[in-house]
C-alpha cells in the first residue's frame, strides 16, 4: 500500500512531502530511501515498493522541496539530466540531511521499530552523512560522490554503514575510490563493496544505466545487511 504524507521539519516551522510504501501487517523495521538528483521519481518509488514487499515501511522524502516541490526527472532524457545536475548544484546538502533526520524521527514514531536508510548517487553521499550525523540504525549508500571530502566525519559513524562502489564511476575517479578505501577499510562499522567495470547508476531501478547482474548482487547484499541490522 502506498501513499503520500507530510513530514514536519526539525524546527517545526515547515513541512515537506514524502512517498510512503507500507507492507502488509506489522513492519519489521523502517527504511528511509534517499533520492538521486532526479527527485522522488518512478524509480525511487519502486525502490520503496520493493522494500515494502520485503516487510519494511519505506519512506522517500522529497529533499528538493525548497527548490520546487514534486520534482521528478528522467536521467535518460538529456535536458532533464542537465536540469538534475543544475539542481544538485543549488541543493543545500546539510539541510537535506536535517530533512532525512526529520524523516527518521517520523518513521520511528510511525512504526516504533529500528530505522535505517539507503541512498543512491547524491543520496549515496547523503547516506554517508546520515550515518555520521543521525541515529540511523543501519545505512547503505550506492555510488556515493565526494566521500573523500567527508572522511573527517568518519569517527562519528557509530552504526553499520555499507557503501557500493562501481570501479568505473564517471563521477567518482580512481583517486577518490582509493581514498575511500584507505580511509574506511579499517573502520569497524563500515563495509565497502567494489563492482568491477560498473559505472555510476548501475543499480537504478529503471533505465539505460542499470546492469541487471550487479544490481541484483548489490540488492542482495543490501537486503542481507538490513535483515542483520534492522530485523
């Protein structure tokens, strides 16, 4: 069952939209699904629906709401891809993490269980920030960008974090990947998985970027991780 809801910001002064997918029966836990630069589009909603099929309450907050509510873009359409890049440049990531934190708080009240998070692309970077700055019980990031700039926050990561790293990511060069491994391989709460020959977006739900074999492998690792750490 899916619906939309409104989530109040941490300061209590405003609210923003979120897509919610509910499982049949009592949720085993909740998972916040963090969007790519394309908004809460059909692919992100489908990620939520699949999590609900596995028994989780899944909620995807509209993080671009301050730039325009309800933005949905298709990465396979070039003008929309360029618009997404422009939005990423304007997006306040620190404010985005605060909205993720507000969503985590909403989810804890809604299902009274553990709450994790999973993010893709920009959402992968925000997932790392979420692991460092919030009380997310378990967090997963796919093809996170610019993590080398955030390694100074790694000591704040106190709950499990998994990162999926495509080795041929057009937005994350080899030096950045090396810095991620050097900075995080020995972290007791962090697990890194490399995907040889894969590019950014290989696990997108729909579209040209998806690589079925590796997307399925990453999905299995993610679901096993959540089963272990969330229930």
